[in-house]
């Protein structure tokens, strides 16, 4: 369980670092709407990931799980779908009002995917080198 917590903490930290570096690269090398799309898209998914982590930690705490008559899964799903709807609405507004460039937004929304990919590569590398020694 502690290994899983390390991976989740790594993903959370790397989300912000990748967002920072992608945002700075976007500001230096792309038009303002693309850079804003990268930054706002990254913020949307990084905040969503952070809130999902917090929700799951609260929902699966021993106190909540031990309560009788409370559905743990439905509580987490309701919060997830509310966040999903709000995120979708924000993304819709950003694109429909031409505030950001859609490709920049897509790049920003890929921040968590990049963090998960990086965490997977590092864990697989650690696992393979551990077996080789």
C-alpha cells in the first residue's frame, strides 16, 4: 500500500512540475492563446486529479467504510460526475468563446497522462533493475 501512495504522490507532484514546464515552454514558443490553453488545460486536470485523490482518501477512510448503510461507491461516483460535468462545462466555454486554442488546451489536458506515463516508466525501470541486481 505504501508503494501505491508513493506513486500517487509522485504523480501529484509531477503534474505540477510538468504543468509549470509546459506552461513556460508554451509562453516562450507559442502564441498567447495556445499558451493559455496549455496552462488552463493543465490546471483543470491537475486540480481534478488532486480533488479525486482527496475524495478517494476521504471516502475510503476506516471511519466512513465502517459506517453502516452508507454507500461508499455512490458517494465517490456522485462527486466524480459533478467534477466531470463542471470540467466539461469549463472546457466548452473556453473553446466556444475562443479564449484558448483547442490544441493548446488538449496539450494542457494531457498533463496527468504524461505524469502517469512517467511514473509507469520509472516504476518499471525500478522493477527491472531491482530484479537484475
